């Protein structure tokens, strides 16, 4: 099973992707996590990627598409994969088609902008693993610390209020057109109400995948 998680920034894609990976044993590919890893390395590419991440704009297709197609060709994807954060615009969707990548299911996590702002402003992450928490909705066992490693959690720099606004603008302009792109394709497209509590969203996703 190859599946795509679509949704606004902060809709809960990364949180649900971790659960799906565990439950269904698929490779979990987050292009946001890939880009954050690149930005933590040294050199010109790292610096370039960092400027896109911190401003809330998309990393250009010529950097990201090849990396993603290469990642999908790795052996852990043979059993199926989950894409979180890719495609992000129509050209990336078409690039997947051109590379002959078959998608079985698209899950669209729908949610209001008001809820998104609450989620992103309360988000805390473990930078190394990408594990994501929320100070109220999904707190770690010990305040400010990652449940697995006990290391400090941080706030993502693109969760600053002015960058959240920019990311939402980018979503409406670039990513939203992908909803119709996939609705009109010969695959299963399911909209999930992602404004509900975490467990309820997970249950809907499990049912959609199992069906
Ligand atoms: P990326 O990392 O993909 O960010 P995003 O899509 O903006 O999504 P987020 O990670 O912010 O949110 P999420 O939906 O995963 O929510 P989460 O589960 O954390 O991309 C970052 C950047 O990388 C982009 O801006 C771009 O520059 C670059 N990039 C990435 N992919 C690219 C591409 N394909 N092309 C070009 N550039 C690319 O949840 C959010 C919060 O809510 C958490 O605190 C969580 O605990 C909480 N929460 C989750 N679910 C619930 C719930 N049901 N109820 C209450 N709280 C919840």
C-alpha cells in the first residue's frame, strides 16, 4: 500500500504518520523531516534549504523531487510507503506520475485555520527524531522532555506566528489544488475530519486503510 497524507501545515500529518508506520509497517517518508536534516548539515545546499524552511516557503522542486524519488526506490519502501508532506504542489504530483510511482490511497486531513494556529503554536518537537508533541493536546510524560530519549524539546522556528501565516498562504496557493488533482484520479481519496481528538482521527485513518 502506497499512501499520501495531505493537509494544511499543522493538521496532524506527522503525528498520524508515526502511528500508521507502526500499525501498518510501511515506510514513513516526511519531506519536511528530510529537509530539516539537510539544513542541519554543512555546506551551500544546507544554507539554501534553511532559508526556505525559516521563511515558510517551499524548497524548490529541483532540490526535492529527485531526493524523494530516490528515497522511494530504497528497499524499505517495497512493502509500501506513506508520504507526509509530498507532493506539495501540482508539479510534484505530476513528477510522481512521471516517475511511475503508483498511489493507492490519499487521506486528506481537513481542519479549520483557527485550530491550525492553536496546534502549531503549542507544538514542541524532538529535533533529532522529529517526534512531535503539544503542550495541551498531546503533552510529553515529563514537561519539555522527549518521552523516548529524555532530551529537551524545542519549538520549530517555522511555528512563529508570522511564519505560520506565510505557510498557510503557501498551502492555499500551491498545495490545495492537489485535492482536485487526486479527487479526479483513479484511486481512493478519503477526507478525514482532523479537528477531532487525536485518538478519534487515528481510528478513522485505521478504518480507511483497513477498508
Ligand atoms: P513539513 O514538516 O512537512 O511541515 P507542514 O506540512 O507544514 O506540516 P507540519 O509538520 O507543520 O504539521 P503536521 O501536519 O505534520 O502536524 P503535526 O502532526 O506536527 O514542512 C516544513 C517545511 O519543509 C515546508 O514549509 C517547506 O519549506 C519544506 N518542505 C517540506 N516538504 C516539501 C515539499 N514537498 N516541497 C517543498 N518544500 C517542502 O501536529 C501539529 C500539532 O498538533 C502537534 O503539536 C501535535 O501534537 C498536535 N496534534 C496533532 N493531531 C492533533 C489532534 N487530533 N488534536 C489535537 N492536537 C493534535
